[in-house]
C-alpha cells in the first residue's frame, strides 16, 4: 500500500504545471510589490533588489505615500496606497512593511505580489531581541524623541525566563488582539489583509483568508531557509525582475548585509521553543502551506531535466 501511495504522489508531482502555478500573468502592472513581513530577512532581499536594479532596468522604492504604523489600514488609506501604486512606472519595485491590499475591491490594477516567510517561533525570538537592539532603538527614538525610555531591566530581560515565568510579553495567547508589548507575532496578517477578522492571533479563519490570498494573489512567497529554491522560483516565475538573481547574490553576498540581523542573540532552550510552538498551531499551518506551495512551484519547473522556462 505504501508503495502505491508513493508512486501516486510522484506521478502527481510530475503533472505539476508551472504555467498554472504562476500568478505573474494575472498582474495588470509591470510593478513588483513586496509587502515585506517583519523579521523574515526582508531587509536582505531589499538590498539584493537594489543591487539588481541597474541590471534589470528597475527602480526600487522603499517608501510609499503613507507614513503610518498601524496593524490594519483604513479604507481611505488603502485607496491612497493602491492609487499610488497604479501610477508607478513600469519596472518599479515597491517595498514596504504593510498588509496585502484587495486591489479588486479597491478597483485598482494589480501589481506582481511577492513576500517571504520564516519559521514562526524563530521569527518571534528574533523580534524579541531585535526590539532590544541598538539599531532598532536608534531609529525609534530618532522618530519619537519624546517617547519614554524603557528600563534597563526590560532591555536585559532573559527570554527563557520571560516565557517560563508567565511574563505577559512572552505568552502569545491565541485569539488575543491586544499585546502587552507590540510584536509582529501575526505573520499571516501581512497576507490576510486589512480586515478586522485578520487581527485575532492564531485564528483559523484569519489563516484561511491568508492562505487563499497567497494562492490567488501572490506570484511567489519564498524563504531564506530555502535560498536556492526561492531564487530559482523567483527567476523562472518573475524573470522581468529577477533575471540573474543567483549570480548577483553570489557576487554581492557579503554586501547584502541585513543590518537588522542580531549576531548576539543568546541561546534559547528547546523546551521554551516547544512551549511557544503550542500557541502558534495555525501560524505554523500557514507557514507550511507557503513552503509547500514554493516547493510545488520549484518541482513543476523540472529544472534538472532542462524544461524550458515559463
């Protein structure tokens, strides 16, 4: 029985069609929109795209028309953003931390959508130390010079103890909408959109909306955890913007520095990670969905047999 199931799955894999898995052709604009998730390595991809810009005749824009830092945007703000995107020149790459926009509802032309995902728990641990880093705080206090300064104890707080002690900052309670400290635990929110039903943490309904949007609206959702696979899919499915990405990455690897990377992150105990994972059940479902889709796109290319590019 196992052998029959295995053979069936192999046959299904070889029937994958890259044309069917490529949403790039549905875009109305020759514009790449990277609504980058926080703490997934998006800064590195942004820098890589900037290195590629002169080679592929691209213009990289890292600021949009709005200067707001909110979890969901109002209909008016969404319309301003969509209208601004619709007026970008062909070959533009727009990069910003923001949620997916429903261009159909906004009656605006669609750009080519991309993003990245990361293991949810590793991402949250990264965020915990990122907000305590000097780079993040220098940016924050430059923007908000009158904001109260956190205590020394907060900056020195041990993550293992924070989780085990029941500290509200490190509990990540399902269905909550208000956090003790601002965090980006909802990776799926960037894909779910600007709806109120997207806000409850680890909500199955919000996750399903996010999965549907990825399937229908995104050309590629990659991951630095699978660099070669991600670059291969980017280059084959979106050649206008990613032609030669592997060669550029190899040439500029040391220069793609990712300023947000915390090289002093302490060791986190495995039992602590396991405690957190129990509260990220649906976020993991979304993460694995994106990774599976990425590998389906990669396998469909059949690159080892030199199948023509899509």
